[in-house]
C-alpha cells in the first residue's frame, strides 16, 4: 500500500513539475518582454505609445479576469490544435502558460516602474540609447523584484496545476481527485497536500534567497 502511494506521489510530482516548469519558462520568456513594453510605452516611458500600451493592457486584463478553470475549458480547441490532445500533462501547459503570462507581466511591470527615474535620466544624460537603458538600467535595477514576482507566479501555477489535474491534466491534482476524493481516501489526500506544501515552501524559499541576493538596496 505504502509503496503504491509513494509511486503515485513520485509520478504525480514529476508530472506537476513538468507542466509547471515548461509553462513557467514560456511565461517568463513572454511575460518579461510584455512588462518591459508596458513600462516603456507608458505616458512617461522611453517609448511612449498610448495605442500599443492600451491595446496590450486590454488583452492582458481580459485574460487575467477569466478564472483558470473556465479558461482551461475555453481553450480546449486551441490546446488540441497545438499539442494534439486536450487531456494530460502536455495539454495543461497551454492554459497554464496563457494564464501565467499576463499575471507575471503585471507583477514584473510593477518592479520595473519602481526603478528610480533619476537613474534613467542619468543614463540618458551620458548618451545611452533606449535599448541600452532597458538592458543596463531597467532590467538590472528591477531584477530582484522580478525574481520575487516570478516566485509568486510559480506558486500560483502550482496551485493552478492542481486544479488542472482534477479535470484530467495529470499530476498531483489528478491523484488527489481520483484516489483521494472519489475513493474517499483521506490518506492520499493528505499526502498530496503535504507534497504541495513542501513544493510551495521550497519554491518560495529559493525565490526569496535569489531575490534577496540580487537586491541592490542591501548592498
């Protein structure tokens, strides 16, 4: 019994880490440039463009306003087109990515907006162009906050992956639903909860460590 439970938890944990890890990678690759665009195209940004800023803002806000469970169901045709199936770990990556990307973009945007405007003005005064300001001023100065925001995003994605698992995506959520809820097995349910808590605590601890190390205000 215990060997079967351990095997289930190992398999579920691997599936959860796979779907969250790949989705998080895409969310970071897409979300961070989005955040940079938001900040740079704002009214007082280095690339002011009201049209681009508002259009992207509408798209991101609409996506963020849809609950993950509804979003996952609504995206089934797109998911099936991209990965060839609407069931399993790979199918969960599509809605997880689409849900996490705007969430992370908004968090990263806050960190980028907190960069001291005096640093940007100083960079402009010494002749830095706008690309150099982004690469050598905005991103390095906001990196600690960006990492902290990405950590929050990862924790949210772990929670969302459990919801996805409950409706056929696999992972720990699937184990909790099929073996814990449907079979009324509290032992399995508690074991899954424990693994999820450990995962979240580990991710949060690692993220906090990196964020603190990169925080230039403490140097």
